[in-house]
C-alpha cells in the first residue's frame, strides 16, 4: 500500500469525506424510517448534521482536568477507530490491504465499545456505570460468536487478509459466518432488542448520560461511524463479486449498506428491549451455534463437500 | 409477527402527526374557558360565590353589574356553569390560549340593569326563564311585581302589611283565579 492510497482511504473514501456524511445519512435514515413506521413525521435529512453543529457550539461543562481529558479523549478515540476501521474495508477490487489487516479491523471495531465502557465509568454517573457494566458484559457475550465467525472466515480463506476473504468463493462457511456477524450487528450498534447498555428511559442513555456539547457530538459521530463500518463490513464480506470499476463498487456498497440500515431499523422498531440474560442467552445459544458450525465447516471442508 | 404488519400499515398510511394549524378535535363537553351571555345574566353572583379559585367576580354598580373572569386563575371545573340559575354561562369547546401574563386573557362584561316598572330606577334584570321557574302558578297581578326593584318591593310589602293589619282588608291572594 502506497502512502497516497493510505491517505486516500483514510481521508476521502471510505474515510473521513465519505464516512461522515454517510454516518449522518444513516443516522437520519434510521430515525426517519423508525418515525414513519410509528406513524410520526420524523426529522428532515439534514437533522443529524444540525444536531452535530448545535452540540459543537454548546458550552463545555467544567470538570476536574483529568476527567475532561478522559471525557473528550474517549469519544475522539472512538471516532478515529471508526475511521481507521473503515479505511481497512476492501470495498473495491483494486484495494490490496496487508497481511493481518483482519485482526486490526476487528480490534478497531471493538474500540468504540471499549471506550464507551471506560466513558461510563469515567463519567462517575450511576447511570453511566450501570450502562458501562452492561456494555462490558454484552461485549463478552457477542464477541464470542463474532470472533468465532471471523476465525472461521479466516481459516476457510487461509488468510488474515480482508481482500483474500472477500475474494474467496462463496460457500456454507462464508454464508454462516456472515449471518453470525449480521446477528451481532444490533448488539454492536446498541439498538433494539439489544439496546441494553444505553437503555433509554431506563438508565437515561447509559455510558453517554453525563456527556454534553462537543463530547456528545463526538459520541454521536462515533456511533454513526459504527453504523457505516459495521454495515460496510457485512456488505464487504457478504458480497462475493466486485464489478471491477471503482464507481460500480462504490454504488453497490453504499446502496447495500443503506438497505442493511433499513432492515436493522425494522428489527429495532418491531422489537422491545430484552433483559441482559436473554440477550446473553441468545448470543451464546444461536450466535455461538451458528458460528461453531461455520468454524467446523471451515476446518473440515470435506464435511461441506460431503453434504453437497 | 403481528407487530410487523402494524409497522407496515403505519408506513403505508403515512404520519399521523398534525401540522400546526390543524388540531385534534376537542371532545364533546370539553371544559374550556367560561363564556357568558350577558343578556341572560341576572347578576345573582352565584358563580362568584361557588368559584373556589376566585376566577369569577361579580361587582354591582349603580346601573349595571360587572362580570369579571380571569381564565388564568380558572381551573375549568365547571362549577359556576352548573350553579347559574338562568344558564347564562357555558364553557368554550376549545382550551384557552397560553400567555405569559395571567391577566392577559381577563374579560370584563357589563350586564346593564333594566328600569324598575314602578319607580324607573335601574334594577338587576329579571329574565323570563327565572320568572317561569320561580313564580310558577302565581297570579298575573302578583307576577308583575317580580320585575320591580328591591325598594319598591319592600314598599309594596309594607303597604300590604298596613292594609291587612291596620285597615283589616284581606291580603292580595296568591292564587287569585
Ligand atoms: S370553571 Fe370553576 S374555577 Fe373556573 S370560573 Fe367556574 S367555578 Fe371558577
Ligand atoms: S352568570 Fe349566572 S350565576 Fe353568574 S351572576 Fe349571572 S346569573 Fe348569576
């Protein structure tokens, strides 16, 4: 990877210049679609942008200096992790990546959740602490199937490179693994029925309760970037073909991500929040089951051939 | 999967939200601000007497009475409406608009007195409704007395007393048929 390519990926596509507006678009789409399904009007499409600008202009709450470093630093780290994760996605066929970028991607995807746990405790609000505890517990439950699915993918493609995995032939392993990752999306995005950690109306907004102004704006942005990165990951790994042209890949990738946002919104609107035990049971039973099957099929490809 | 059919229905029907000038219809019998028909009021003051929040005040003057109402104090309980003997009060079918100043919506209505048929002095009006209610089955020669002022009424009863007790004449009968 040459330096120009790295900068292009980080700053233009699928990094900053593309990801931030798309993040706002996704946040808007989710809110609008949910509103329409609930018989409300919903916000105009520039609303997330206005929210961001307004939050940025707000006065900062004075806190002890170490606290404010934490409270501004954590959301910033989340935003950067989201951007870095996006830059790694093998969207077009001419992206090369490097050996081990899969591991890096998984790590970056986990950073926002980790930051939000830390932020919940750093904010010293009891709601933040309850939310952070829940986030930490959930992160253990969903990461088990998520990581197993990733391992299955990597094993069956015999590579830790995202491009190789994306280019590997479609099959049972890949389908099951991508399905498991899909299952993990709602909990990673903290939406219903797995909105346990930021449970609004129950513990205000969990780890983000004490955040306001620019800090909250950064959290919102980080959340939007998580949407872009996670839907993008599913599309990149789930889609077996590339058009070959840069613009074609871009169009397919963006539109499929938006479709995924709509599907997730339907799920979120149609369901109610589960208890943390129920969520954990779901992921350990179904998520784990699916990903284990994927892993076994990945390790012993003969089984799949035998079934066929 | 009933919830998803509900969501689909909502999606098809579009938002149920009403844009500003539109509003949800008020239910029947809604307790809005109190309104008065001054041509029915008899200045009896019952409404002011029952109003616990002091939103209605009735002040008597020489040739009219003042009915003062402050929606800012009113609790819209409807008590005044139910006690008014002549049904001069009713409640609007819409809620009162919001104001920063409680006095902004205050209303003052003047109820003019009518002249006494005997002495011509202004006197609180007596309406047909009340006469029909209070003087039911009373002889017409007594019924005309219902319109006279308080002073004339006192004079009248004193005269009657004198004629009975001093002159020994029979009292004007109640049912002079
Ligand atoms: S509605 Fe109730 S509170 Fe309002 S003026 Fe009448 S008696 Fe008073
Ligand atoms: S509004 Fe009714 S109750 Fe009030 S003073 Fe007039 S007649 Fe009496």
